[in-house]
């Protein structure tokens, strides 16, 4: 599905931009602990941006519908990486409770890819 390739490419772009911002704009402005949290957010966003692109390509190649997988992965990026970005710059620790929701969404997305490709 073209939409998931586009969403993946947009998220890859944002991930690179935020990674550069973290390395150059946040260094020395936030603690090393929070910079590490920022880097984790960037990494997971990029991994799952690639996952969105893969989902779009798989749908195009196989015709297997994977809308649920794509939307779960996109939501996972928002919840997981988004909460970590805000946590890193704000220090609001309660946001750490949102991050696992994103992790569960990522896991559900990958399960949906498995189910879709296995033909279950």
C-alpha cells in the first residue's frame, strides 16, 4: 500500500532530523540520561519507519492486506517514540508510563505481519 511506504518515508525523514537535532542541538542542554532516551526514540522510530515501508512493499508484492499491521506500527511510533521525545526534553516522568503502550502496539504490528504472511 502506497500510504504505508509514504508514512514510513516521512517517519524515516523525521527520525534523521530528530537524530541530528539530538546530537547537535540537545548535547549539553539535557543530561546524558535524557540524551540516551532521545537516542532510543530515534532508533525505534527509524526501525519502525523501515517496518512501515516493508509493509507497504509486502502488500504491493503479495496483495496480502496488512492495514492493521501498518496502523498499529504507525501508532506505536507515535506512542513509543513520541512519549520518549517529550520525556527527554521535559523530564516529565509520568510519560514513561505511555511508552510501553507504544511497545505493545509495535509487538501487535509485528504479530499482524506474521499472521498476514502466514495466511492465518
